[in-house]
C-alpha cells in the first residue's frame, strides 16, 4: 500500500491539466492520461476491493494535495483546472 504519496503523481496530474488548459478536465480523463506521464506498475493496476485500479485512489489523493496547495481548482464534482 502507499504510505507516502510520490510527488511524481502530482507532476503527472499537472502535466495533464496543462495539456488541456484553460479547459477543465474530468477525473476520468486524468485517469486515462496518467499512462502518458507515469509508468504504471503492476501494483498500480491491481484492482481494489471496490473494483477500481489502485492508481485511481492515488490520483485522487494527489488531486486533494494539489487542491489544498492551491495549484488546482475543482470546478464541480469530478472536474478540475489549473489555478492562475
């Protein structure tokens, strides 16, 4: 399990958001674009008890950190954009 969030996840999310800026990006798009900026390990792709790949949980945790840090803004549920 992930004890501490790898900062590279934050960077990968920011790359995705920059690619679409100034448009908002859906959480599903962020999930699907992760493979462009991170090599997903076998552990990342394991399904959780909720039936989703483990990396999706890590992406949501990283998004939370980016929101708290003021780098990302939630437009509405599941939609994100870079802050100015």
